[in-house]
C-alpha cells in the first residue's frame, strides 16, 4: 500500500526545473512555432492586413487553395512495421543537381512587401539549408543580388512572358549570365486572377496610405519602421508600377503566349527548362514529349483560376502517363512535411513551398525562414521514419491513399452518350 507523506523539498527541486528566460523576443517567438500554421498566426499578428492578405489570399472565393490544402489532409499513410529507419536521408537529386531536402523555395512576387529582408532572407536560408531558391520575375531583389546572396547554391528563375518580349528575353540573358541553373517558364497567367482581398483592402503598388491602413499599422510599428527606413520597395526587374497587382499583371502579361514562345525561350536558355502551371494530363504529356526538362503541376497557389484542378489529385495520373522517370514537380497547398512525403510517394520528384516560406518571412525575417525550413525538415524526417523508409527512393504509391471528398460526376455529354447507348 502507498502511504501519503509530506513533500520532500529536495525531491521537489529535482522535479521543478525552471527554464532560463530568453530575452530575445524574436527567438522566443519563433521557437514557440511548431508548425507552419503557427508561423502564419505570428505573421498575421506582425504584418499589416493588406500585406498579409496579399500573401494569404487567393482568387475569387479562394476555393482552389482551400481544396488544395484539404487534399493533403485527406490522405491515409500505410507504414511498414519492423523496418528500421534510424538514419533518415532526406537528400535528393533534381534536374541534375543536389538538394538536401525534397523541396525548394517557390517564386513569390513583391516579397519585400511582406518583410523587408524579402528575397535576401529566402536565398540566404536556402543556401544554408542546401535547397534551391527561385526568384520571381516580380521579385523585389535583382537577379545579381540573389546570386551574391546565394553564390554557391542553386538559384532558379521564374519567367513571365510579357507583352514586351524584349524585357523577358533580357531577364533570361541576365539569369543565364548570373549562373542560374534552371528557368521556370510560367504558363498559367495569361491574365490576372481576381484577388478580391487586395481590392477590398485597397491594396496597390506602391502601397497607398489611407485612414484604414494607418489604424491597422498602429499596433505594428516595426513593419512601418522597416518599410520607411529600408531601400525603396519596387520591382527589381520591372519599371511599371501603379495600381493593384492584377492591374500590373494585365498590363505586362500577354494572353497570346503560346508554344512558339516556349520554343524561343528554349533556344535562348542554356540550363534546365521547366514549365510551371501545368493543370491537365494531355498538356503534361505533350510537354514531356517535347523534351522539356520538367514540369510543375500548379494552379498558382489558387491565385489565378478559382476552382482549378488540385495539383496533388492530378499528380498520380500525370506520373502514370508520362512515366516515373520524368521530372514532375508540384506546388500549391503544401503546409506540412507530410504533404511533401506524400507527394514524393505518389511520384513527384520535387516540391515547392511558397506561402509557408512567406509566413516564416513575415514571422521573423531570415530567422523565420530558417525556422520554416527546420519545421518542414523535422516533419519530413519523422513521417519517413514512422513509415519505415530511410530514403526518399523507398517511398512508393502504396504508402499513400488519397481519400475521396470531392468526387467528380460524369460530364453531361458523357452521361448523354451513355444514355443513348443504353437505348
């Protein structure tokens, strides 16, 4: 029988270990973030509404991004038991180059708006982690400065084809001269999507002050201090400013972009060429048959055509059609390392994270991006170990089941044809 006794002060001291307080607010804040959603919460608290919503929002009803994230949640893993995976190796080779992790940083526009370090933080964190960094045509740091920030790492450049083709051609030449190894030819922005949060917030480039923005800024003085004391916020590759991001895209982009443009860019670019924004199986097969080095299944983070196909749902069918040796990558909706593991298991050679990167940036600049990468790395390693796999090559489709929530119905013309046949 256990007998009650008076507490022993010496034993109490052993049980009660007081944590030394951390006086560094940023470090304390970031260490409290255990998931990318935690980083998002911190980011929202520290960033003015217009800038945060520009990052967080999507097109129209925002169904595409909601469904993309839901698709990653609606999976079932199938672990193998009694298969030791004590030393998990997350490294991979993509587009003939190394990456310490199966994800890179996706291209994001106007990045220094979210937090003043912008692409400098992203490229620096990518260099430290040994993963690729992708600079957007609408970036706020120059091609040359990204190269200087990440001189020995892998830099990729995302290209929009603009009405003034000479601008796009000039960017291709500059990226090649700077030693960028991969060009992402983006095909899902012939016109801008309707990003309603930006319109409701009165968001424009350059940012315009109003009574609402001033009131919203009062509890976030650090953001405005950085904004007002750092170099001017502007596009590094474009001189056009004024209006919403949609206005700028519509003014700059060309809805007549075609395979002829792909041929021209391909003839100019000496490195690997990837087509980003693929959203159906026939297009994927055609591009691989044409010999491009890779494709990215993407609906632009839900920021273009709302209700667009979910890239993660599209992935198995594309890989089945183009073959497992083709370089098929995926983005949109990735918020957890388990999402990345599931993508690799279903045939993706690589993944890209955009919003997760920006949440980290807004939460704490370069240190916040480092934290985001560390969170995803831990989740990837833990998921792989629990599945019983030691390397990414061991992941197979059998490890993942995609659960059905949005079940397609037969198109009306198919149903009509079947009815005729039945008669």
